[in-house]
């Protein structure tokens, strides 16, 4: 397979996506592969957690974390460890699924089971590589955040009782964070591209170590810096543009459908509003059924629309790198007899 530019690889990715998902077309297979594509492309990336803190009234007592009983501290620590363990397990399963889907795409097969078992060992090593890289990235974030955390602590510590924070002082501390946060986001995106788009094929096809995969990738990047840079931009921009396009195309039908469902739900609720006894139970059951039906419809629509987009994104990555990685390229497009092999 010859090297293909980042721009020319787009049309080939669209063509392979249509062949993979729609030729032949079966609803069950389409939904299965679409769901797998969404999971591996959307949920297997960096996860973000957030917490909300409620505001207290003036008469509410102030609680300090240091007043917690040892039992509560132990329970919190245990809950955090359990959450981390479950998150690692889910990420491991997603990594295995990512290799299985990789096998489906390069072999043009609809079966996930062969790749799930065949790539078990390299997928496990790739999982641990991601864990190590993730912890290194987290350590970098913590090291960068320490000086700013100290600055915020001093600023808030200087607030007199009943006073208000000094906004200019807060801005002086916070504004330098903006470019740093942007740089950290870009770093995370680049790391994800390197791992998933370029190093994963070496793990799968050569059973390469992390060092061997990185050396191979870095040699190709140095040889074609411009093409890899253009690919990275398109790899981020194209899915975003496609998502925006789908949103505008489906906005009006979605609003009409949501309005119709809202009217229907309101009418159903009003019909059973004054019901008692067995009629009230029937009303609750009917409303729950149609609520679940609406949720199932939304999930179905998400798979139908997001599946091809996620599959096309992965096909684009394979085609671009396959033109620079002979082993992958020859699987995607087997060379004809007598055709020269380009490494």
C-alpha cells in the first residue's frame, strides 16, 4: 500500500466505512458494530469526573473534613479505591474491545470474538502502557498545579472574616492557568493520537513492546512531519465538523419529535393524574413503559448516527498509517502479484 496523504485518506475511509457497515446490511450487525465503535472511540478515551458542592445557609454549621470519624474516613477511602478498581476494569474491557474492533476493520469481518481472544496478550500490555502513561500525565498535572494551588490558598487565606475575595488578586493567579490548561489539553490529545492511532497497530500486528512501537512511530513522524501534523489536525476537526453537521441537519426533526413526545407524555400523565388504586398502578406502569421506549429510541438513534462516524474515524486512522506501515497496509489492501512493496 502506497503512502496516502492525510487529505486523500478521507475518501478511502468513507468508502471502507460504507463497505464495512452496509455491504451487506443487517440491522443486528449494524447496531452491534455501531455500538462497539461508539464505545471504543468515545468512552475509551480520557474520563473526567466532577463533583458538586451544595451551598450552606447562614445558620448551617460549618463542617471540616478533620472532624470526620475514622470509620467515615475509612469508608471514603474504600469507596475511592473501589471506584478506581472498577474504572480500571472498565478501561481494560474497552481496551480489549478496541483490539477486537481493530481486527474487524483490518480483516473486514463482522465477528468480534476472534480478535477479542487473539489479541488478548498485546491488548493487556497496551492497557498497562496506558495506565503508566496516564499516571505520568496525572503526576505532571499535579506538579504544575502545586504552585497555583499555593497561590489560591494564600489569596483565600488573606480574606478577613466576613470579607470578600480580592478579585484582581484571584485573576493574577488564575490567568496564567489558561494557556497552561490549553497546553495540557493539547498534550493529552497528542498522547491519545500516538497511542491509539499509531502505536496500537504495532502492538497488535507485531506484538511489539512499548519501546519498539514508539521507535517505529517516531521514525515515521520524523520522515513525514508535515503529513502527520495535517493528519492530526484533520483527525480532530473532521469528527467535530461531522457532529455539528448532523446536529444542524437533525435539529428541526429532533425538536418536532421531542415536542410530540412531550405532548404525548403530558396527555398520558393528565389521563392518570386523578387515578387511584389499581388504575394508578396501571398509569404508572404505562408511563414507565413509554418512558423506557423513548429512552430506547434515543439510544437507537445515537447508535445509528454515531456508529458510522466513529467507524469512519477509525478507518481514517488505519488508512493513513497503513500507507506508512507496510504490515498494516498490506492487510488493508493486499498487494497484487508482482506489485512492488513499499515500506
